[in-house]
């Protein structure tokens, strides 16, 4: 009798991290197989039982030979849409010479420099460069990517950037899911009065974002050089009333008590957290807010403090690991680097880091089905050259992704010698 299930794709003899169990646990199992029928996972189990359980006659079968299979990475924090006039590359030299991110911003660089370059760029140029960055993330295993606005100097500019994010999602349909976040409180646009800007965001920008369905979340950067707790509270509560999930850039440069605000407004995530204190950690745990770790930016800003990933996990907080691709603090799509730093500097185990880069990201975006491998879940997955999460993090900053599958379709395969194959 033919097996009851049919498959269009199967991966066999794999070490599978389903990331579909207890928070922060990758749920690793070796000698496993996974079968996919069109866009959904239909079976996961011991390899020895695959042939009896699934009809493979119409399936492409990939031999994992002991390598790791995980859900596609869910990158819950990026700023992919920006114009680049080269000025931020110049800032890199200043950072390397010892100037701080805040000093550079005060001198007219930083986020405002990118706002100017973005205003000068055409829609086509912004879409094209964002697409190239998203494709680089796909090559690193990212099958779902969040993209923020935040470089708009006016309500019209912010809306233009969000429409470009929408177009990016259409251009990438079937390869990568794009999730948009409006970030109106990033840096005060030049020449604007603070109170006027916050009022305009609440009265004009957010209602338009909600009515055009241009974003599912609203973010704010709380810092001495950016916006206050009170300004962020007003904007996030207004966003929440319109159905947009609050999120925060929190406690990145100092302990600004922004994690507590994230808990108070029921944020989906509080990201950065390099300077979060014990009270902030406890608040995140109590409120069930996801902590977004972005260690690539801590590295590239030469931060002295790393977000306390270990203490967050031990306190019961779900942790996400994002790339934070942006021209100022994290000009890198390298997800391998962030996985290794998450272990070395944030104190996660390799398995926790993988969970954070997959299911953790999905939790930060409130996507119930993404970032996990389970029967009925979307077949978004990565076959890695590495055998275990430890191999992935140990062979640092090297692209181990051999094959990415989105909705059951192979959408990217590494060409030698890009991918490291650790099986030897
Ligand atoms: O998440 N901290 C604020 N926003 C970005 C940096 C943006 C920029 O410098 O252009 C971040 O690190």
C-alpha cells in the first residue's frame, strides 16, 4: 500500500533543529528527516521511517548526510531602505579612531546624514539597493525579514519609504517575506520642533500608515540623542490604538529605563538592551516582551557593554537575534558573525543563538507560524554545511548556508566556495 502522505521535497539523514518547543531551546534531533508537500511541512521524524510514511515518488530528495537543518532565519530588526552618499563610510574611520556614535551625530553625521542621502535618492535607487541587501540576507539563510522606515525627514518621506518597503515585499514574494515597521522617532528631522514632530506623527503619519496598512508595528529610539521616554510613550500608545504593535530601540547607549517602557506599553520587543539593568530585565520577563539582541552593532560601534543575553534567558525572557543592517551601526548582512557574537559576547549557547535567530525573531514580529519546523507550518528552512549549532557559531563569520527553501521551493543554493561545509 502506498504511504498516505505525498511529498514534493524531502531532506533526509539530517540533524534537525525544529525550534518548536520550550522558549530559547532549538529542540535538536539527529538521524531525522523532514518532508514537505508544496508549501507546508507534512512530516518530521526518524529517517528510518520516512519511506514508509511518505510517498517520495514525486519529490526532490536532498541528502543532508548529518548536516543541520533549521527553520529559515527570521531577522526581526533591519533598516534596509536608505540612500547612501558615502558619508557613513567616512564615519567608520572616525569610529575606529575613537569618536563615539553620539559625538558623530552631534557633529551632523549619524542618522541625519542618512536622512539627507535618502531624500536625495530616487524610489528606484532605494528599492534596488534594499533588494540587494535583502538578497544578501537570503544568502545567509534569512527567509523572513523585518524592514523599518526611520530615515524620512517628513511625514511624506516616511510614507514614501514605507511604500518602498511594500514594493520590496512584492518584488521578493515567494523568496522572502517582508514585514514593515514604521519608525517615526529615530532622529528629530533637521530644523523641526520636537513637539511639532511628535504631534504630526500622531495626528497624520500613524493614521495614514494604519489606513494604508503600510506597517504592522511602530518603533521608537529612546536615547539622549534621540527621543525621550514620554515622547516614545505618546507615539507608541497612539500606534497601539491603531493596531500597530509597539517596539522599542531600548537602553542601547545608556540605561534610559526604556525596557520598563516596553513592558508598560506591551511592546512586542525591546531591542539592543546593551545597558538594561536588573529592573528592566525583570519588567521584560513579567510582561512577556521579547528581547532583541543586535550584537553586530555593539561590535561595530565599539560598545563597551554587550546586552546581557545570558541574564535575559535565565530570567525567562524570549530572545531574538537580528542583524540590524543599517549604514551607521551595523553595515553587515553577516548572520554568521551575529550568531558567534551572541555566544561570545551575549552569553548564549549556540542552540539558544539559533533559536533566537529563528523562532525568537518570529516571536518579536508576532508571527505564530514562522521560525519553527512543525507539521502544518510553512516549509521555510535552511540546510547548513555545519553539523550542529556549535559548528555554525564556531566556524565564525563564514556562510554555512547551503540551501534555502521558502514555501517549499528551493530559492537559493550556495555556489562553492561561498559556503563552508563542516562535514569533513
Ligand atoms: O538600531 N540606534 C538607532 N538606530 C540604528 C542605527 C541607525 C543609524 O545609525 O543610521 C540601530 O543601531
